[in-house]
C-alpha cells in the first residue's frame, strides 16, 4: 500500500500546506503543459505506477523537456512503460508533468520506523537528490524522537546542526518540516520520503523547501488513511480475484492472509500460523498454489467461508489438500477442522467429486475431535488420507505431502478419479 | 525520553533475568477479560499459574465473573474500579480489539502506579498506536511484551501470563529444563517446546515476542536477561525477516537460531507476519549472516551437514532445532535435561488408502498416538453421530438459508428448485437427515409415515375433526391433531432407537441396508428382549413388516429384529425402519444421535398431520381416502397419499408432479419466515440444552400457529384473482393448449381496466390494489423482468410437455400491462404465481363440477402450503434442538420498544 509520485503526493502535501512542485496529470492539455514550461523553464515527465516501485530514475524513466514537442515525445515514451526492479515489475498508466524547480540545495527527508531505536525516526541529509545509500554517512542524520511529542522543530534543527548543513537552509526547513509529522502521524503512514526537496529562492533570496518527489507507505491496519479518501484502485492493482475475496473476510480475529504463489500449483495448503506458513511455503516451492496464514482462532463461519473460497478457486486443480499447522495454542482444532470439512463436503455436493489426497498435520486444543471430523469427511467422500499429530516433525509432514503429490502426478490422480467415478480427471 | 532501567540500553528495560518475566508473585489484570479469546484462554492460564488473575475489565459488565475451576474471577467496568475494590496487580494483559489496545495500555499505566509489565495479545494494532504504546511504556518504566503475541510462560514457575502458550494443557508441553525460547511466532513457541521435549530438553522461560514492526520485548534484552538467568543454559530463537533486533543482541550463552523466510524474497508484499519482505538489509539472508558471524560458523546446520560451534548453530527448519541444540550443547559438555520422550518421525494417527494401492513410501501404516491422545482416539471410535456446538440460534439456522441474490431458499444445501423435483418422502428425509436418500430410503419413509396416516379411531382424528367443526383454519385443525401425538406416545420407539444405535454401532454395522450383516455378535438380556418382542402378535407391527417385504426393503436392523422372536412390537419395527434410514447420515456424522432417536416420533407426527388434512369421513378401518390399508403401507408413496388427501380424489401423474413441485417450492423460506420463527421459538422455550425435553409435537404446533391467512393462506389470493379473470369463460381443461380462449385479449382487457382503476384511485388519493403474483422487489428495473424461480419451474413443465392456461395467462398479463402503459417495464411473474396456477389447475375439475366451494378452495391452498412447510419446519425444529440454547430466541429488553 504505497503511493509514489507527485500526482497524489502533491495533494497529500496540500493537507499540511507543505509546498510542492507544480504538477499536471496525464490528462493535461497541451496549453497547460506549454504554460508550465514557460513558467518553469522546463518540465519533468514521470510515468505513473500504481503502488510502489523504486529506482525509476536509474532506469531512465525520467524525462525532461524544455518545449512542448519534447514533452509530448517523452509522454509517448513513458505513458505505458514497463519497469522491472528486483522481483517487482510494474506497468505505467499515464505520466505526470512537473515543473522544474531550479535550486542549489537538494534535501533528502524521510520519516520511518527504526527497529534499532524502536521509535519513529527522522532521516535527513542536505546532500539529497540521489539514493540515500549513496550518500556519505557523515552527511546523514538519523534521529529517533519521542512519538508522544512528535517531530518538533528542535529535532530538525539539531539533526541539521549535527551534519553541518548549510546555515541558510536550516531556518526554512525547521519551519516547514514539522508539518510532515502531522501528515505522517495522522494519516496512518509507515514511511514518508521526499527526495528531493529543492530549496527554491524567492526574489529576496529567501529559501523555501519544495517537495519534488513523493513516496509514502500506508499501514493496512490503520484506518486513519481512509480520511484521505484516496481512490481505492490506487491499492487494488496487485490483488487477484481470489485474494480480494479472502481479503474481504479480513477482520482482527483470525489472520486470513493469502498470496497466490503459483496458479498452476497442485498442492492446496491452508496453513495455520505465521511460522508454519514460512516453513510450508519454503518447502513446497512451486507445488504450492497459495501461501496462507489462517491462524488466530478463526470462528467456524469465517473458517468455512475462507475454505469454501479456496476450494472454489483451486480444488479442481489440486492433487493434495494439505492442512498444516504446528501445535496451536488457542486455535480450536475442532471448530476449524469442522468448518473446513463441511466446506469440503459442500463443495463436493455442489461441484461433484474431484480426485484428491488429504494430508493433515496439526496439534492443539480439541485435536482428536477435529481430526475425527476430517477423517469422517474423507471416509464419506471416498478420499484417501493421512492425518498426523504434532509428534511428527512438521517438515517431515511437508515432505510426505510432496511425495504424495508426486505420486498423484504419476498416475495416482487417475486411480483416485476412477475410484470416485470421475470420468474426466483434470490433468494436473 | 525514558526511565533508567537495567543494562546498557538506549531505551528502558526493567527485566534483568528471564526468571523475572513470569513469576508466582505476579498478579494480573486482564483487559477485555470476557472477550472471545480471553474467556477461553484466561481460565487455563489462571488455573495453571495457581490463580494469578486478580480481576479483569469489560466496560458495562461490572459484577459479572469469569468462571474458573479455582473460583470466579471478578469483572469490573474499568481498572480504577478494580483497584478501588481493593485489588492490586503488577501485570496487565491486553485482549482489547486493535483500535482500543493503545487506550488500554494508557489506562493500565496511568491508573495503576504499581504496574511493571504489560502483555499485549492484540494483533493488527496500527503502527501509529504501537509507537505511542512504546513511548508510554518507556516514559513510565514499564516492560511491554508483544504486541500480536501469545504472551509468556515459565515452565519452572508454572506460570503463564497473557496468551495461550502450551495450549489448553500447558503441562503437556512445558516441562522444566534448561532452554529458554524467544520466538516471533506464537504457534511455534509451543511447537518448538514440544520438539525440544521429544529430544530430552525442557524449558525455562518462553517468550512469544510477536512479529509487529515494533517488538517491544526483543532479542537484545532477551539476550541480557538470558545471561542473568542461572536456570537457562542456552536459548532457541525463532526469527522471521524484518527488523534489526537480532543483529543487536549480544549472546553470552549458546544459541540455536532458526531463521526462516528466504522464500519471502519472491513476494511483492507482506504475507502472514508483518515486517520486511526482502531487499532490505534485514531480510532472512541478512539475519542468517548475522547469526553465522555470532556463532563463528560458515553454514547452516542440517542433519546431513551438521555445522555448529560451541556458541551455537543456525538452522532454517524447526525440525532441526533439537538435533542442532544437542550438538551445540555437547560441545559445551552438557547433556539433555532428561531422556528423550519420543522421535519426530512420521506417525499417522489416522489414515486410509480407500482401497487404492499406494507405493510403499507413502503407504504409511497408522500408529498409536501418544497418551493422552491414544485414549481420546479410542473414545472417538465409540462416539456415534455428529455433535453440534450449541450457540444462540435466534434468526440463525443450520438447516435453511435464502440466497439474497437469487431469492432461492435452500434446505441443507438443496435449493427449493431442486427440492421441487423430489418426492415428498425424499424431502422429508432431506429435512431430517440432510440427505434425500435413495430408493430403499424412500420405501422406509413410506412405510414409517404410512403406518400413521390413517387416523381411524384415534383421538387425533377426533380432535382434528372437532377443530374443523368449530370453523378453525387448517393450521389449527392440524395443531389439534398434533397435540395428541405427545412424548408419551413416542417414548417407547425412542428408547428402542437409542438401544439399536448402541447395539449396532458396537457390532460395527457400516451399511444398514446390508441384509447379510452378521448380527450374531449382538447379545441382549431378557429384559431388553422384552422391550422388542411381545407375547402376542401386534397388527401394526405385522402390517409394517409385510409392507417392508412387499416393497423389497433391505434392513439389517429389521432382519435382526424379525429373527429375534415371533412377535416384534410395533415400536421396535418402527425404530428398526427409522434407524436403517438414518444409519448412513449417522455414520457420516451428518446427524446427531438425538436426531436418530427422534426419528420414530417424526414419522408418527408427519403421518398424523398429513392424515389429518383429510376430513374424518375419509378415515375408515379399511383405509384412507379410498386407498386400502395394505396399499397405503405396502405400495403407495407419501406424495400420492398426501395429494389424494388434498385433492379429495386419486391424482393423475400430472397432478402428482404438480403437487410435488408445489410442496417442494414451499418447503422453506429461510429462518426469518414467520413459520420458522414459530417453530424455533417453541423449541427455544422448551430448552434445547436438554434435548429430550423438547416436545416435537408442540414445536410443530408452534409452527402451525405461526401460519395463517396472511402467511400460508395467501396462495389463495392468486387463485381468487384467476377465478375472477376466468369467470364467464368456458374452460374445460386448463392443461390443454387448445382451450379456445383468447388469453391476450383477456389480458389486455384487464390491463386497461386495471389501468383505469389505478388512475381513478390516484385521483382520490388512495392506493390501488396490487395484482397478486406479479412483480418482485428484487427482480425489477430491467426492461423485461424474470423471477428465476418461476422461469426454472416453467421450463421444467415445458420440458415435460405440460401446459397450464393460468400460467400462460399470467405471462400474457404482464406483457399486456406494459403494452397498455400501466407498468413502466414488463413485470416478472413471481414464484407465488406458480403456487396459484398449479393449485388451480389441479382443483379446476372439482371447481367446474361445482363440488368445491370458494372457502374450500382457500382451505386447499392453505393445506398445500402446510404440507410443504411442515417438512421444512421439521428440519428447523430438529436443527434448533441440536444447536440452540435455552430461550435463545428471545429479544433483549434493550431492543424492545413501547409505543403509545
């Protein structure tokens, strides 16, 4: 949940009256672009990506033009440009035109959480305009401050003094930067980065900080950002239909976090607990369809809905239904297993049988009753199964599920299909 | 700004040794103690810790208590109120919802000057709140654990605070030993302790740190407290990506660190535990490197390549922790705390190949589980049927639901559109046993219900007739009959059903229709035998057995009963039939034992009610409605008999299909329908928590009394409307498309008339009457509107080549209303039209012959509704008595209103 770029960034900065570069959106008229070039001498053209994706400048995805023709050429080049960085890739949909702010000083500013200090932390340097990793450490101030008091003027002043910032930029920054704490703190942000802030001189040479690029991350668990009334499609970009459906059930009770690992996978593994989620996803690799954490003692109804959605999307292609978790502390195994077993039974009732091998590994309260329900369901549906207690190492159980999956691929699925009287086993 | 604590930290830390984290001297106050999670977990913690919870809070619930086996824990509105009452505590546990957690922390800190530690269980707390929580704790000098954690436990002190480490039986996992645990995963804190125990290592203090961005009690201060804890010889850390906590920890004792989450580098956003995913310098690879440097090792410990030093080992699989720990400790000349308690190899507790040959590698034989699970699995084998969790069932049903989008209701997952294609007997099985069953099952229902259809000479018939005579509506007539089928009449068969469940489960009966089942293992004493076998022939029993033979019924219990003696009792035969019927669903744990024990009563009740819809003169010694008694039991279907009772004549095959469709559609309309509410209220009032006290016949009276001329009898409105429209026209056979009527002209004429009438009423400011059976609040606003239920059934009849002139008229009418400008679009013909048109088509011959008065037609419409709905309500009643709580349908005082 990130916002990058000035298109929305400038609107957010307006909330706290922090000056920002003039920006025009993808639908800007040629007259408006031309007028902007006349006012500022030149404009920057930047592609608009949904969500956050970094290192755009280095990839040459930043255009600059001094006339309308150049600006339109850059618009054409960047409007639908694709960008790959690390494991992320993004496709632009539109560009912004940003008035150039000529300045002598470029400031890097960010607010974030530091796990070293365990406090909100200001990071600032007067050597901005480049990646912070490339700036000499001695020019960077990292200053934790009290969350209850907030980032006050003295925090900024002390930080700038510590790194020997030029005296002329200190006063304007001390006046303007504390506003950004209001934005960060009151609208549910986890990070806020402005790089660069350019120090624009007025006619009398007095400097004003002007934000020229914007990046922020929002906290999914904090409703404060809803106050901003941002269009929801800004964040909807990278959720599949399946993930969207599951997300609708997200409440504070029960995690119900999912991620589609491989939509061609053959092991459907509803996983309980973040730890189990890490272990299972790591070991199953591409066999796994989803990575999930359904722990946190979900109530019956929610568990059943979650399971029903999983089955509807993935059961037909699955060789193995693999229900796995450690020895739970308070997740009621009877309730969660009953819910999943009922969902499985209803799925079979509605969509007909599908060849499946059920592997379960679990521990926790009401364990045997829960296992009993799953056993009865497998028996009723005619599915082969193995159910392990917590005295079998979880990693061994994962390996077992993988071996079963291999057997299913090598003809086991067809055997079960024949046993169930399913005429067409979906090739898996 | 922080208080000065112990150690050389840049922030406040108050705990100098792990032994201080959870002690027997700690006294605990739990915020939101009555919440869902706390009310389950806190009693276990309290009892295991020797009673450490002094009180809890829950706003507005002061005066309540949380029951525990050590006595009740008092609940107050607020912390201040608890302190004012004289309680003192040094530990606060926060179970509040995420948006309230920060305020709860503030309350604990500001109100109680003796506070030392806070444990936050709440997950999904906003980072915004987390940093304020951190700042408040630092300012006041309070150690905070969590959030998003499962609290802490100490195996030496036998204390756990906040959360549920060790589950519902902490001693099973937490055994005194020498290893401390710090884990980002609450679940794995317990799982690791369990794994260690199997390898001979016990535990000291276990800290579930949580995995929020702010971890308030993290690795650096854990390492410090570990150094100062004489009991702890080593520690196990379980770490996920995100945060620099481990990097800054300075360990002086051996450590096994399990770092997971390399796979997260493939993700583009957080899954599961919050925190960094990849790319940062605090991802899994970075954390692995930190630990390797600390331990002076150059690789990951695996069983194949054990890399470790005396300082520690790094693993990436929790299953390798015990072996790595043993290796590291051996290098420190230290042996495990006790003999290993087991191995971690694969041990399936349950399994089946379902007749498929598996390769040896995956064909693992089922092994005995460890105690106490072994005993539980043994007990499971003897447990028969489903056990439902009890809950408040007001406006909730486990039997029926309505899909708000399609408006189609379903009963046990079968939509009314599907049910409309089932026979009445199949739908009865569906309602009570959740499965419509097969041929054998239908035969069983037909006999079991058939035995009670003819009410000749019974008080039920006398009561029904008296009610009818006094002018009561059909529902009241049936209620009078139902009142005569009370618990006393049902008890003998119920007892036999209970006995048969016991005997045949013990004997291992899998398929009840298996005639060849060897029942020789079943032994009964003389007294039991006397309950099943009488000294002389029982005519009803004989008739049912004959009918079973005539219908070719297969039943192991019945076969066993017949072989037991010459004269089986009628209740025993009935119970044998119903137990056979229910055996599959019972084995599959779809229904409870209680339901199967109730089944004979249900059969009797259903028979009585359907029988009572036929007037007294139709019940004779020889038979019912002209159907001979032997045919009634041995041949007829329930659908046939019920249709006969309704029509007053033998139904043709078209009539039967129409009747079946009609009753199927009417089975249920979800738990919100008034009829269902009446049934549920009646169960609730009897107290379903003692299911044997629920009077099924009274519950049916509850349903019946909650039907009436507006709910159930309203099917007649459509009939009356059609009669008006067809008055003066000659119609010989409504099933013939060659009826000779110009329906379009009739419809157009009425549309004009209605349009004029409506315009006139608008003039005088009154509302025009609505045309019954057209339009629907959901299926509207399209140019041409269709009620999908009507369309489904219409196509069903079309496929059978059946025609219904009344239905055709309705379709012409909605078009004419639009064509004449009366409606803004083409209204749908709704599902009620099906009921009216089907009914009128069936009744038309009698109506034409003049043998049916308008009020009798109305009675017939109402009765058809009751036939269908009584089956749906039986499902509702059975569901509520299995799941509901005593008096759960009442409305709280706060929600009722008074109007003047």
